[in-house]
């Protein structure tokens, strides 16, 4: 890589961090939350309490051993699709999620195991 490419990547990372901070500060202000250290909002959401086992913030799969809303939706879709077409539909979903950068591999594997 050339030095200019490195500079461009570095500046885009800094810009992404600044944008994330600005968005989270805006959300916090809209909800009346005072932010004293905005730099901490780069990787954490303003409305997240930070407790991993919080019933409001954590995944229902972790706390209650229940499927998430997205997994329930996939189960419903699975019921609509015939068994012969299921693998084709899941492969198409995997390709589309990969193209859009959604990363739904865990959910698709969850459906295939059922």
C-alpha cells in the first residue's frame, strides 16, 4: 500500500468515529441525557445501560433462552416455504445478507439446524 492510501484509510476511520460520536450525542440530547465524556460513545450507544444481563438491553436468547425477533421471523418464513425450497431460500438469504453486509450467518445457521 502506498502512503496516500494509508492516510486516506486513517482519515476515514477518524471521520467514522467522529460521526458516530456526533450521532450518539444527538440521541442523548434528544432524550435529555447529559454527556460529560463524548469520546466514550465511539463504541457504545448512548441509551445502552452497559449491563450485559440487563433484560432491556441484552439479547433474549441469552437471558430468557428464547429466540430473537429476527429468528422468529425466519421460523415463520421457514413454515411458509416447502422443505425442498428451504435450502435454496436460505442460500439466497445468505448471499443477499453478504452483499448488503448484514452478517446474518448465525441466524441462517440457526434455521438450518432446526
